[in-house]
């Protein structure tokens, strides 16, 4: 088998692309971190109850599931895809594991079954998008309805409270290590592993090339279909893990879990620097986006603002973030044509 050597100009272009994006990511992340710090200080000075340890811990715990989903969503967006099914897969995973445990199955075995179903959902998303050529928006929208529908069928539309779960399983969602909630520890582990692999792994870095220019990636020898398949499977897997952690935290299997998680994850990723056109984005930026959205929502709760207004704010944040992304992409295109 002969190895195809990339032309020197192609190599230089890739190196320039890598350095440019690295500097761009660092600038965006630093800017976003500055905004978060300023917002944190303002909320501490103006919002009663914000700076209490109980509120800060509750806020952190509330961010964890969205943060885990945002890690997977980052991979999908970088590859110029989108996954609207993650919230429903979260619900299905928690409901399936909870239902099986409720009916006598060991909760760890039930969790493995739920993870297998989550992987199947991700595989189907990846297969129909990469092999059949379905639009990611349409395919994942369909999977969103299917997964949520199955969750409703299993529970008959009502939450199922589950008692007697294994203490080790409950520790994942309710325990602490040195005063740090276990959910936060899990998020940090997932994020660090994902970030290191995305930056250092030769295979995962192919996601950037696929998202930047799919045709060029294919011509350079990258198995584009395999990469796309992989990212949707990973995204669904992380959504399934989030569903199990939700079950561990609340001991309730509810078909409405994860409602709006896909929009919050997309908002966080775009705020963190990911582009809906692909090729750009980092896990660190996505998590900073999750924190920013979480701080805003927490402020609204403390100010006794209706939950409906919180949804409105999340929607507006998404619209603004996407608009800025579109404007930024147009500016790049104009510079390239000059």
C-alpha cells in the first residue's frame, strides 16, 4: 500500500490553519472567561443569595448534565453537523434504566442496557447521515421524536419514582468527594478527556478537517463517513450517560427529562466559539458557554423571574449567538475573496 504524501503547500496551509485557529480559540475563551468573571462579580454585588455556598453548589450541579451533552455536541458542530436528539436520548436512557430497575433488574445491568440503546440511537443517526445522506437536522429531529415517544410509551407519560437503588449508583448523582459534588467531578473528567483527545489525537483532529472542507478531507485520505459515524455515536453515548446521572440524582424516571437540552447545548457551544458551518470549536469554549448560560438562568431564578422568561432568554441568547456566527462567517468569506 502506498502512502499519499501531502504537497508542501498543503502542509503549510494546514499548519497555518492550525495556528490561526489555536490563537482564535484562546482569544475567544479568554474573552468569554472575562465576561463570566464580570457577570459573577455583578451578580455577587446585586443579587441577594447568589454568593451563598448552597446556591453556588446548586448552580454547578445544575450545569453538569448540559455540560456533558455540550462535550458531545462540540464534536458534532465542529464536523458541520447538528444533533437535536440528545435531550430525548437523555430521557430514554434514564427512563429505560429506571423502568428495568423498578421491575427488579440490577440497576448496573439496567444501565448497560440503557447505554446500549443510546449507542444504537447514535449509530442510527450516524448511519443515515453519513451512509444514506440524510440531512442531520431532519434525521436527528426524527430521532428526537422517536426516543421521546418511546420514553413516553414506557412510562405511560408519568414519572416513575424508584426506591432501593444501589448506593454506589446513587453516589454518582448525589455523593461528594472532598466537598465537590460527584456530578461536577464526572463532568470535569469527561471534559478533560474529550479536550485532550480533540486537541492531541490524530484521529479526532480529523473532525476539524471534515468540518472545514469535507471534499478536501476526503481527497487527503480521511474516511469522512467513519468520522461522522463516530461523532454521532459519541454524542449519543454522552447523552445516555447524562440520562443515567439524572436518574442517579433524582431517583425518578421521567419522560420529560432533558427537554430543551439540545438547544442549551447548541447555544453554549456557539457562544463558546463553535460555528454552525463547522471547522471551529473547542470543548473548553463550550463549557464556558454552559457556565455563562447557567449564571444568567440562576440570576433569573434568584430574581424570581418566571420560568417562561428563562426559556425566552435562552432562545434570545441562541439567536444572538447564531447571528454573530453568521456575520463572522460572511466577513471571513469577504476577506478570502479580496
